[in-house]
């Protein structure tokens, strides 16, 4: 009688950080997945600013049951963290639907659910944004054109009743431009921190937070 196959995955091809398991790019499951799903819009690996968000949220947790949308989720480590460790209801948005098999794999490894949403930032209208309390994003302001696109999105989110927006970045000039413009437009709603994370290794960067008084939107 044939025995069922047992796959043993090497621990040195995984990370454990902020309460969740993460796959390294050479993990056997990732290598298999790359044969059928090849992301093309910078979604080929997790990005370090996701860990900045996780660390910041450890000290500033979301309200239980928060409805979270991750912008440009990629493999979704920040989404999975929010779903697994912050008990949030999470949707991961990306313009490249090839990232969603990686998101699904990561969510399954951490026994949580993240709803995929295949769309661009510009596709998000008021009715869709009204479904969320918090928007998060890590390493998503890397092109000049994205600054204006994100500012327009933030304006729609504020109008739709989104309570807060959290972005993490190593400090690119495009991110600094976005931060400065947010401070100019919404001076009473913006805070900015330099931050670092120590898991799975040290990362440094910045956190931009917008808190909107929806009664004034």
C-alpha cells in the first residue's frame, strides 16, 4: 500500500517575524509557484517596509475587527500580519494578479484569510473605499507618477470615511514628496515618524500616518 507523500520544508528557508511565518524566495513552495505565477510589477518578493508597519502596529494596534485594505499588497506580509495578529478583516489590493497565489500561500501558512482585489489605485471609488477603516501600504511610492495618484486616492478615501492611512517606506524622494504634500494639504491630520524594525533583521525607514476626522470630510 502506497504511503501518502510527506513534504518536509527546510526551516532555513523560512522567516518568523512579528508572530507570522514568511517564506524566503528559495523555499521549495515558492520555487514551485514561480513556475506558474511570475509577478511583474515589483511583486517578486516581500519588501522590508512591511516589517516597519508590523513593528509600528505592535505599539499602535488597530481596533479589533478593523476593515483593512493593503495597497499594492504583493505577497501580502503586512496583510497577513493584520489578519493574524491584529484580528482585522483584510483585503489585499494589487494591480498584478500574479501575486495572489503567493498571498494565498502566506495566508494559509498563518491560518488566516486575506481577500484579494485585482485593481489599480485609480480604480478605487468612493463606494469601495467606504468599506474600509484603514488603508496600509509598504514600499508603494517608488515612481514619480505614484505621488499624485496616491494623493488623489487619499482625497477620495477621506471623503469616503476612511479613518486612517498608514504608509511605510525606506525614505525615497518620492515618498518624502508625498509626505510633504500630505502635510501641506491636511496639516491637522498628518503625523510622521522615523522607525526601525528588528525582525527578521534590522530595517530602518519612515511611517506616514493620516488620521481623518470623518465628521469633517
